């Protein structure tokens, strides 16, 4: 198992937890839970592979389909526990964001993309599944909420690209970038950071 | 005309009827009706072809574009009749689901996919167009409602894969699997079957 | 820079303006503005390139990613001005529609598609980004509103195909078709044209 596959599977598992938890919150049934888990988990990576014109790993490797099934089943049966963990969707989402941005940027560089498109594709990998998850569940996509979400992803992708330019890549770089994204995102949630809105539209809070 | 093309065209026509009927119910105009018919009809198959990295049939074969146009026009002009057929959206949707799951699973096996990914892709083919249709029309996607929707699709795909493993494929297998999906789905609607929700979230009904 | 690239970049810029303006109207933050600008600007063209199985230009050419960034930043800082220009979203959207339909139909013909699929793909190029923009912003997709939106696109695509059949293509044809789409669309908005709804569903106005 290569590192990129391991990162992908970890990202899939935590994103699937986020999708399944949201589905339980929205009182969906068992299949809705597994479906939303799969969409959240696989959406970003499949979009990336389609854009890179490589065969989506999810169609080649049964583990990519089993991971969301396991995560969905776990959340379904232990949902009272998961619910007590307040902010579980956000926590899993932040972990998935980090893992997918790092893995996605790495895969884009491997495919020969330049710096800017590689960061953009890494961010799409990280954000895509969550956007689909939120659209299907009928909630405002997390990336469009007034929270700091895109900045950690952009920084994480940039770190991977810059270090790659210096000849440094591999497990430590990718896991480090993933951890950086996760830490910044959770720090933003914890500190209630907000990105600015356009001038003269800012409301009294 | 090969069998897979015939099944595809039948599925396109009935899914287009479902999209057009929903559009009329939502009081969309003539072009909204044809647009929603086309999205419902072509969404799942195009997604499947893109994932399999084969040229989408809809771009090659004018019949794939004419079918939703005809279905949309029919529903547009005969909508009072269609409306009196209560549950028409569901009926056409169930027929399209069966035809697309069978055709999609068959096409995935032809492309050399393994058992689990082939069933998953067959289900995506069957579910994708309806999800897009419902998202665009602003209603909760049918697969996420508390109805038995995914189970018939999964069983239909599994039947195609198992019989293919025994060397049996062809018209009878695919039409039989499509009929099985349709029958189970309509039985679920008729009997008002519900899939379970997560423990301790079940509401008093 | 070829003409198709120039048309693409112009379409990207004006669609990005439409996405950014909508995001400011919905009080999204700075990153939401850039994200919605990028989705509106790149969604249609990327979908077209994926369907044609050619490498999406947005991954190859940094200008495709810089254009929505610039447009989003402009709208973000000058939004009070943009807001005063009533109907700015619609104006930019109509310009983007024209440019993308013309460029998309031309690219589809270049890729060897037949007349009907080329027009369909041109319309998808023109409509796709706006549909994604509206879905993410939680408003009814413009193509499904009771306005004349699809007809200009279809006519513009048809003009490109017919003239191509007569051996005429190139800058004048494409820019002329783009102008025709824009003019028809804005005329429809100005004259408050409505497409018909299905018989016996028409409401008293």
C-alpha cells in the first residue's frame, strides 16, 4: 500500500464519518446514511481522478467502497455516542480536509501539473466531497459558511508544492501538511475566526 | 442496436418522463421541462461513462438526445393526463432505476470492473440522474427519503454480477434484473416499506 | 493565444463576475466570493472538457485560475458599486452564456462531434457553471426560472453549427454568435419574455 493510497483511505474513512453523522442528524434511514457517507468520502477523490483523466481508484480497489460502508455502519449503530461528541461532523471533516488536500496535491504533482493547478486540484479534492454531502443534505456547504475553511486548504496545498519544489516529498511532508490543515481549521473553529465580508455589507454582530 | 443500447434508451425515456412530470408539477416552463427531462435521463449514464473513461453515448448518438426531447414534449402537452396518473413520477422513476441499474452493471462488467465496483457503478447509473433531477427541482433526493430505494438497486446489480459469474448474461438476464428492481421498488412504495433509522432517533409515528 | 482560448477567458471572467456578485448579495465571506466566482466561471468549461475527454484547460493554464481570482477580488472590494448596477449578475451571466455557448460549440465541432451533440455540449458549457453557481448559493437555477434562457443558447449553438457546415468558422462567426445569444437573452430580460408553461397549469397573473 503506497502512502498516497493510505492517506486516501484515511481521508475516505473520516469524511465518511462526517457524512454518516450528518445523515443521522438529518434523521435519514440506514441507506441514506451509507449513501451520504459514500458521497462525502468519494466525491472529492473521484472528481480529482476524472479531471486528471486517471481511472478513479474507487472503481479499482474494493477498499475504497468498503471504507464508507464500515464508517456508515459504525455511525448508524453508535449514533447516540457520536452525537454526544459535539462537533463530530466538523472534527471528521477537518481531518478529511487535511488528508485529502495533501494527497490530492501530491497526486496532481505526480501527474505533472504546475504549482497553481496542483494546489487548486488539492483543494478541490479536499472540498468536493463535503460540498456534495452538504448539497444533498440540504445544508449550506461548509466552504461557503462564514468560517475559515479555504485558507487552511490553500496553505496545506502550497506547503506540499513548495517542499516538492525543494525536492522534498514523501510520508512526512504529506502527513505534516495534513496535520497543518487540520490544526488551522480546528483552531479557526475553536477561536471562531471569520473571514471578512465585502465592505459596507458587514452587519452589526 | 445492441441490447445495452436498447435498455439505455428505454431507461432514458422513462427517466425523462419522470423529470418532465416533476418539472410540470413544479410549474416550470417548456424549456425547464425539457431540461429537467434531459438531466434526469442522461445524468446517470453520462456519469457512468465518464467514470469508465469511455465516450458518453449521449455525445455520439443523436437518439440519446432526441429521447428526452420527445418525452419532455409529450409530458408538456399531455400533462393534465399525466397528472391524473397519480404517482407517475415514481412509476417512471422505478422503471428507469431498473433499466439503468441492469444496463450500468452490465456495461461496468464489460469494461472489466470487479464485482463490488460494478454493482456500485450500476447503482450510480440508476440513482445519479434522479439525484440531479431532485437537486435541481429543489426536492429531497428520492434516495435519501425514508423509502426503500437503494435495496432494490443493490439487489438488481448483484443479480447481474452473480449470473455473469456463472457465465450467464444477455437480454433475459438484464431485462429480468431490471424487472426485479422495478417490482421490489414498486412493492416498497405500495406497502409503504421504510428502512430503519439510527437507534434512539426513531420518532413516534 | 487562439481565439477559442480568448473567448473562454472572456467568458470565464464575466461568469466569475456573476458568481462573485451573487456571493456578495448572499453575504458570503471573501473566500466564498472567490469560490463561487471560480465555480461559475470554470464549471461549464470543465464539464465540457471532461465529456470530450480532453485535459481541462483550467488545469493546464494558470490564466484560467487567475481570471476568477481577479474577478472575485474586484467584486469583493468594489461591491457597493457593483450593487448599484442593478441586474449586474444577469448582465454578466448573459455575456458569459454567449461566449461559452459559442466557444463550447466550436470546441465540440473541433473534437468531431455531430451537429446535435455539438449544440447540446455548447449549451451545457454555457449553462453548467451558472447552474452550479445557483445550486451552491441556494437559489433556483436561472435556466429553470420562467425566463427565456435556453432559447438564445440553442439558437447561438445552431448558428455556429450551420455556418460551420458552410465552411465558415473563426473569430467573426464565434463572436457574432456570442453577441446574438447575449442580445436575445438581454432582450428577453428587458421585455420580460416568458416561455409557456404546460396547458391548464397556467395561473392567472
